[in-house]
């Protein structure tokens, strides 16, 4: 599943934004790929998708997203077809298809972002990188049998 979320950082009173596009594997809850950019646009989402496909060339999953402009355009649909993936999108205003992705954003922001004031882009970007690494490799999840996402992934691929 996939989505894009926004983060703010401050330079004095000037507000700047960065956008995080990520793809989450719904089986083992690992972040398969992510890209951080200055704009919420098609290239951000396409780079994330291409990164995920390159890292997992034999995966042909059901691809869940919301109905954002990046996921409903013809170019993205063509990329999905080339990767032999099936697109799944919920109805407008219903987040069933990418609800767990929204949940991941909520956890990330609650644990590392809310209540903090980032005063530099690098500081914010480093927090995002380190948190995703932490979630994939150190943060155990009860739903995964008290394993990290990467432990669950390795157990599954070894079988």
C-alpha cells in the first residue's frame, strides 16, 4: 500500500515542507521503499514505485492506494501494468485500501514529529530516515508475533 504525507520545518518564521512517499508491505509491515521530496507530485510517487519494483522485481502484489492524483493518472496505471500489479483504490473519502498506511503515518508522527519544531531540513530528513530504519529493523510488533518487519520478512522468504 502507498501514500504521501507532509512534514513541516521552520527557518525563523518561514514554514517549509517536505513530502514523504512510501510503500508499505501489508504482510510484514515493512517499508519497502520511500522517497522524500520538496513537492507532492507525480515524480515523487513514480520514484518511490520504481525503487520498490527494483528492490522486489518478482513481486506482483495488489497495490492499494487512495484516490490521490498521483495514483489515478494513466502514467501510474501503465507502470502498474508493466510491473504486473493490480491496482486497488477505495471509494472517495473511504480509506479502507490504504488505512494501514495512514496508521503508519500516525505512529511516525506521534512518536517522532508532533511536539517538536524542526529548524532545518536535514534534521527533519534524518529523523525520517532513522525512524523508517528503526521501524523496519528494531520496532517489534505484536501482530507479527513480536518480530520486527524485517525478521518477519526474512522468515517468510527463507521458507
